[in-house]
């Protein structure tokens, strides 16, 4: 079968199409449960270009098949799960999705509804499970203000799309006119610009009190101002560090204003609190089935141009999710998009 293989850790250009054997056994994280999928589309995330440079903390040795997320059709399913051959599914595999067939993990796989294309399905699990879990861990309540950094990216647009589900008012932080347009289209209650006095604007939007929750997949220099943007008793959720640097916090800021800072890593939480993964998976699958969420795919690339897709992420030129079509023609079904009347 064909797959995109990285032979050396020299960046996105190292990702090339090659013939490889079909997958055998089970995914290394699947505890022997063999779930084999015919891949129609593969979603890329910040993990993928980082791995091509050897910079991802949980990276794999070369050679490896890249691609962190997939959508396709089940070929073989293990017993004891609700998955069956022929099911349309999407999920995360960390690596191995950019191939004509891939091994998946039942706990990280959701069924995708007939109204959702495979291209959209490849943008579903990682972004929406991350954003849903972040809002859940923040204990976001109806009527609260939630500040979303990186709001035009994959996790950011998912968080905006989920605002109605949690009943919150999402304030998007973006860095350009185009990103502002994307954020407003995907449900932002208000938008502020990261290259302007965004902290002052956030305070003005919240009667001077600040937001209840910050969702931060960016990190970097703006982290301290994110803490300042919180009102008394506010909560900040650390999702990642796409800004390139890992911030530190002076804990006296937390003490005097009763702030909470928490991180999210679902698989680690599962070891201490079994059922976490199923809870998140079921929530995302149900929302998709009900038509209440719709992933935003900012760019699609053909299988043969995977290196260009990785480069778009590496250069931070992408909006929403970047998806590679392994099987051409994964168009969106003709159904009305779910848009927010804000």
C-alpha cells in the first residue's frame, strides 16, 4: 500500500510517498485490539511537523508513517466494542494516518455521521475532544465569558463552535483580518486582536471584571496577560504551546486572585480516572450525530502534496484544520451548515 514515510528528521520535505507493507497486529497503544481502517482523509496537527524535525516530545524513531488523525471506513474491528466493519469513523493515531490503511484505537475513535464528509471527519476528533475537555475541566457554566487564544486554528475554531453547547460567550484572540473573519463566522461573541491592546479590550467587554475562563493552546509571552484577563476565581486551561515557548507563572498571582491553572492530557487522566476517554469520545460523537458541531477545514491537499501540507503548518500559515485527501473526492455532503446566530 502507499503511505507517506519520513526517513530522516530534516523537516516537512522529508515526507515522501512510498510503498510499505499493510499494517499487521494492533496499534501500539491499543492493548492488542486490532482496529483496521481504510483511510480516506488524514488530518494534520502541530504534532506532525514537529515530528519531522524530531522535536515532538513523544516522537517516534525513523522511518515512520506520519499523520496524526484519520477518517475512513472500518475494515476489521475487535470484539467488545461498538465498532463494526463498514462504519464511517474518525480518530487520532499520533502517527500512521497518512496511508491507505491504518491501525486505530477504539477509545480514540468516533463514528462520523452521514452528513459529514471524510475531510471533515479527519478534523473532528483531536480538535473537538481537546476543546470539549478543556471547557469541561474549566467547569465552564452558562453565561460565563471564555477567552480563546489561537481562535482561528483547529482547537480554537472547535472551542468557538462548542460555545453554544456550554452556553458560554466566547471572546476570540486573533492576529489578522482573515483570522478575525474566521473567528466571527465560527461563533465568536467578540473578537480582539493580539497585536493590539487586547487585554484592555477584554476588560471593557466584561465590565472591567475579566473573563471566567481562558483556553490557551498558544502559551508564550501572552500567558501573564491571560492571567490578568481573569476575574476573581477565574480558571485558565493550558492546552499547548504553539507560540513556541513554555511560559512560567509567579504563583502569587494565583494566591491573591483565587485563580486556577490546569493542564489537560486525556490519556494520562485515564490512568487515574478510567472512563475519561469514553466520556470525551461519547460527547463528541453525540454532538456530531446531532449536527451541533461542524469542523472547520482551512485547507486540503492531495496525497502527493503532503510535504506542502506539513510546511503550511510549520510556517503557521494554516487556518482551521489542514487535511490531506488520501482518497480524492471527499466532498462535504449537501446539508445546511450549523452556524451561530450571534
